[in-house]
């Protein structure tokens, strides 16, 4: 079931993952009109289950999201399938006003506030076959997939500033971890000492292909033809926020302090530098798992409601003053 998109809402939530749905849930429960515009392409779609989420560990991502949609609808919120192409401010003359959200199919909707929860894109190393295995036996996070990789032959493909750290994390899960320097220089200094101390073998040479048998990873092939047997390959993706549609209101991603990609900066509540726009989840916090993203969406939703209440109260006070007789002591 997908609702018809109405003309205007208090809040338009762009992105239908855990952050967006939990933000919409909070807003619906305080009787705000809210719509979630869901492009239907969650980052964790390839994963068999969500992990590290209390009482929901192992739940398939699609099942968790469908429960969330039902809960949003229970409180009068709408969930609409579509992709946002652009956002423009409806200027009221002093930089305020709401927003016009335009979908790629031409539909438009007005919003007093925006909550952006579009997540990120994982840019993977250029190795044939890597994308096809992503979220299965090609992974990046020990907290998302580590238990499933335990005691297996794990390879770590160098590709970012966190690669050595990844190798040390996955060493907690298996005694058989190999670090592939790939196109980077082999680890040196303290990093090399750490890997050696933990029994992590370093293999030099570019990884050019994955070896697959029976729909399972069996090894990685180097440029010289050598095949190193592995059952799991850990990579560092470059994580880039999906926010091109926000350029029209001057909101652009910035380099994340970790060096791992690009995000939309915000304060602790999700408020951005653009008035009226909040963000939550991986679009601002590149490392957030489902639970953290959902919590951030709830917090942003509460602060958006508080911001709307402050605006409505200012308007009510102004109207109240205007209704009083001229010269009344209550008029300021």
C-alpha cells in the first residue's frame, strides 16, 4: 500500500530507512502531518539480516522496514514511493518560509520542515565481482557481519585510512586473517608492527579478481596469477552521502573528519546550517548502524516538532497582540 502524495505537510522526510521512518513515527505521534518519500533502495538491502539491534537481531532488512512503515501509518503518517530530484525554498521575504520538494516523476509537495535521511552510497574498490558479493562474503563492518565471519579465512583489502584498523578488528573474530596491500604501499612502521604482533600476514600485489565456486568466495587472484584462498573479503568503501537534490538550497556534503567519505554536517540534534533542514542516519553519521540511525531519526523528529511549536507560538502571540485594543497594556 502506498498513499497518494498530498499537496503539503508539516514535515517531508526524504528517505525511507530506519532514520526516516523513526523520525516520521515520532512526528506522527505528536499529530504532525508527515510524509516519508521512499526511493526503495536501502543501503543494507543485500544483507540477510540486521545485527546489533536489540530484540530485532537477525531480522531481514525488508521485514524491519515494512514494520516501520506500518507503524508510521498507524499514527496518520504517509509513506510514498518516489525519488526526490530537487528541493527549493519558498522564500517569505526574509529568508524563512518552507520548501517545495520536486520528485523525479514531476510530482511536487510543500513542506514546512525537511528531514533528510537518504543514507549513503558505498563506493567500492575497482575489483571485478566485488559489488556482486557485497553484503554477503564481501563486507566492511565487524559489528554488522563479524559473527557470521568468525573462524573463517578472512582477507582485508587495503583501500582506505581504516584498512589496518579493520584488519585488527577482524582478528578478534578469526586467527586466519591476511592483509592484501593491493595498490597501496605495504604497511610500515607501527602499522606493520601491529599486524605482525597479531599474526596477520601481509600479501603484496594488486588484487585483480575474486575466485567463486558454488556461489561462495573461495579466494582472491593477484595480478601475477597467484590465488590466495579466502572465504571472506573485507573492504573499505568510500562512503558518500546521497544529497545531490539539496544543492538548490545550498546544502552540500563535506569531507568527513575520518577521511572515509563525505557527509552532511549537523549538530547533535541533526540540525544543519540551512534553516528548516535536519539530517539523520548515514547521511550525516557514516558509521551509524540501524539502531543508531533510528535513534538519530527520533531525536531529529522531536527537535523538528519543538521548532514548529516555537514558530507557531510566535505567530499566536503576534496574532493575540493584534487582537487587543490599541493602547492596551498587554500590547508590546
